[in-house]
C-alpha cells in the first residue's frame, strides 16, 4: 500500500494498531472542529491522545499524512470500520453544521479519488444509511462511505458534510471516470440523489431563521426521528428521510404525522412532489455546487455559489439535465447542472 502523492507535510502519530486486518474498501471523512492548518491537525494526535487518522486536510487545502494507509488509525470509535477505512480529518467550523470551506471540500474529493485509484477502486457508493451500508459487502472495485456518527454519540462529520455525501460520491466518481452514480438510497437522512434521479423527502418545516429550524429538529429528535437541517435557497428546511420510492416516503410521513408533527413530501430539488416540472425559460433557484460544460460531462468546470438562474436548455435523461445561466451577480453559474441543484 502506498500513500497519496497529494501529501504536503507529514506529522506521524504513534497512535495506531499497525498493519490492517482488512483490505481497504471504505472512506470515512471527519470534521476536526477547527479551522486548523494541515500541520496543526497532525499535531492533534500525540502519544497518549488515543486518537489519530490517516490524513488531515488543513483549512487551505494542504494535506498532512498522519498514519500510513497500510496501518489502522484510531479515528471512528469502531475497530471494524477503522480496519477497512481510510480516515480523513478535515478542517471545519467549530459549531454546527461544522461547515468546510471550498478548498477543504475540493481537496477531499481529489484525495478520495487518489485513494481509490491507488487501491484499485473505480466507484464510490453512498447507500444512504448505516444499516444498508454495514450490511453491504463492497465488490472488489468499490468503496463505500461511512460516518463516525454511526459508531459514537457524535455529530461528526457534521451535517454540512453528511448532507453532501451523495454529492461527494458523485464528484469522486466523476474524477474516477466511472460516471457512476451513488448507490440508490431508500432510507436515511441524506437527500442528494444519483445524478438526474428523484428522491422523495419528508419535510417538517422550512424557516428563514436557523434557530427555529434547529428547535424543530430538536423536537423531532426527541421523538426518535433522524433529522437533517438543510439550507436550500436561503431557507432552513427540516427533513427526516429521503427515499427512492414514494411509497416509503408516504409510510415515513404517516409516522411523522402520528407523532404530532405537520409534514409533507417534497422531491430532492425542494419542490412539492407532483408539482409542475421545470421547463425551458423558467427562472429557478440554483442551490450551489458543480456545473459542467456538457450534459453528460464526467468532470465539473467549477462550483459556483447559489443564486437565481434561467433555464436555457433541457436534456432529459442526461447526467446533468439542465443548462442554466445566472441572472444576477449572486451566482456565476453558467453550464449544465444536476436535477437536484435547481428548484422553482
């Protein structure tokens, strides 16, 4: 096993279990909860700390090697996960949702793609839930995404990154040249779908103030629901579940209503299920993220910010079916985008 050529510095931690007992088939990104440099992340794991990771990505996108890929780090509160996972600590904000800047996020994508290539993997899968992922045996050319929060009472990697796991997998796959989408999700809180497909999301509120959304999310969690707060078009939306089959979303909706909450089903674009489709000439809200030079491109030409845009062309069935052009200076989007990046 080799280490990544993207490494900018090395700060080895003595905290590891030596050679792995399982082949690498998992990627587990973490939030370090601090806007730290790569060297500072490496310095977080001295002898006696009882924690480590394979790589750290600093706030400027530089990469630190901390534990060689051939060795099992102590990172995810799970021996079985860490034996098979490359673990990556990423600089982030210090408070929820623990957002990462674009330099960190883009380098995470590049680093994961590099890890996959060197380990003979051609596809990354996001299966949407702990249960489905841990029950799945990856094929020899597959990697799966897992989350620290599955193995300990932690929010890691934070809702900012966790809500983007589907997008993360798709972006890595684009660099791998597989053009493969993430695994189809029938449960779980992540709502980023395979390119061009539809997920049915159960939403329990949309708020202009994040504090109000967080309060609603807390009530939902107190009733035992897994909840995600998403910022879409400037509104904080409280979501509990995203499903590829509408019948499954309807079943979850019934449970939410039975618990005393108002709720409804939306598509992953944020539009109410069954609403009129987007047509050429519509002005839509672009949620931010990658845009492409063609409808079936495998790599993006940038990742502009959110803002209003006009739909100038549509290619149904394409990976990136909508061509949009920004209508003001809020966003610079100009190209083909995924279906879940636009809403009326």
